[in-house]
C-alpha cells in the first residue's frame, strides 16, 4: 500500500514543481494534519486557497524514519533530510520571531 494519493503540477514564479498529496506520512505519530503541518496561502489567478504544508520539523522526522526503514536504491531521503534540517533551522528562527 502506498501513502501517495496524487500530485498536481504547479508553476510558481517561473519554477515548475509538483504538489504531492499523501494520506499518511511514514514516521509521524499523528494523523492530524494540523499538528504535522503549517498553513500556506496559495493563489492562482483569482483563486486563493489555504493549504496545509508538511512542516520542516515533521519532514525531518519522516525522512529519518525513511532512511532507517526503506531501501535507498531509488530514493533520495538523505538529500531530503539535509534540506529539511536546513529548512527547520530557518523555520524555527522565523517562528521564534513571530511569537
């Protein structure tokens, strides 16, 4: 069984990317998206939405789990972990300033 539900291709400020949708995140001890995510505003033309984005902290936890439990032949969890750690540092610094 896969945790992947689907994806939507996006172009954000000239960069092509993909928004992936999961029904669970391996390694997280919560199924509550509010506890594992942060809200992000998204606008496309006249449409504006608030969507939950996996927080960098939750991403670190999930990537550590993936490195420990999944074969890494076709995966890039170590690279994603490094990126998540850097993002977490900035996220916490920004979060501290806002509080």
